[in-house]
C-alpha cells in the first residue's frame, strides 16, 4: 500500500510503475474510493472486480494499474 501515488519523487508508485512495468508485470490494483469501503455494496463491487481480475489475470498482465471497482 502506498499513499505516494504521484510522480513527485523517484520512488513514487507512479514513477516506479512507469519505469519498471513490462508485458509480464502484474497490475497494481488501486481502490478508487477508499473512504467508501465501509459501504457493503461498494466492498462487494470491489471484491467482485478483484475476483474477475484474478480469474483472468493473463488479460491484465502489463496493464500497470487498474482502478477498482
């Protein structure tokens, strides 16, 4: 987990993804609205999306980042 998602530092998540991503890299999953995780419906949508990604992981290789849900 990282709160440093911008490109301000050379070790920021965004910068590392741009430099290190390759066609065989697993995607970084980012929850779009963390403040809504207390909502059961939102959590379920997030969980369903994660399951979908895991089931079809080959389709997501090299995608860099995926926002869920």
